[in-house]
């Protein structure tokens, strides 16, 4: 892991808090892209490119992607994700560290509950600490439902608005850290005190000059995090 020096420190009067992406962060690859590659409905690739380039908002693009799949394939899609998704090494260790140090850990995901919740089930994460989207299989095609959309302060049409979740924890009181990998993390990263980044998010952090560390596994995150929170006093 490439380290920038000197390392950051969480101020003693702030509560460290972690917001962690799911697809391509907790899991090794992006499950939405994996689903599309596997089931290969016509037109999916162009939509993914439009999301990455910003030509389509995440909410619009992800909604369009799932609308390509018939609801009748729900079980197949779910089975495929559960058997193909791998969890990034060190995830359970990171959760244990956060618990030990009283650092609130939130999953902030642009993914969908029907594959996210079963994958997270083996881990000890409070239900109220998981933010993601949902899906309606009652119509001919899968319809994504957005329980946590952008508010007046975010114009990004996120779908699951990470900035809205992060803004609930004011920067005056919290040392906000975000772990992520790609487009769904771009807006949240701008609000964070510190970003753990890989892939597209690392590139974006460099472009914008955001304070960040690059990681490959969660063991990399743990190594830096332990130093950052040294001396921080959880409330
Ligand atoms: Mg991601
Ligand atoms: Zn938003």
C-alpha cells in the first residue's frame, strides 16, 4: 500500500466514525456489474458506461439496469450473487476493531438489499447501521426502490444518498471516514475528513486532492486506522 506521510490523526475532541461502501469494497467486485455480466441483458454495458462517465445519475442508471431483468428471475439473480460474491479479506477484523474502539460503523451502499443483506448476515452489524436500496419484484421487470434518496442539500440524484447519511453526523463532533471504491462514493468522499480508497475512487481523490489512503484489503485499512484513532476519545 502506498502511504502518504505524515499520517492523519483523529482530533481528540471528535468521535471517529466509519462509512463503508458495499459493492467492490466489502465485496471484492461490484455485484451489480457482476449480475449484468452474467445475465447479459441487451443494453446493460452502455448504461454502466453512462453511470461511470456521469452521463446518467446513479439512480437513473441502476434503475434502468435492473429494469432489463424480469422479476421472474429473482431467485436466480440472488443465488448467483450469493455464490459468486467474495468478501474482501480483513472485513471481520475491521468490524472487531471498530467495536473494540467504540467507532460506529455504517454500511452506506448503492447496492440492493436482496443480495446485500444475506451477504452481511454472518457479520455482527446492527440493522439500523445498514443503508441501501431495495427492489420490488411484483411487476414484470425488477423495479428498484429508493428509501434514502437525496434531500435538498444534494443535487446528485444518488439513489441511496451517502451525503445525507454522512451529514447526520456533523463534522464539528465527528471525524468522518469513508471507505469506498467507485462512483457511489464520489460525493460522500468530498464530505469526509479522510477517505480509504481503491479503484476509481482513488483516482478521483487524487484529482480532487482529497486526503486519502489507498487500500487493497481491510488489513491495510486497519493498519492506518489504528494509528489515526490513537488518542481519540470516543464519546
Ligand atoms: Mg462500490
Ligand atoms: Zn445525494
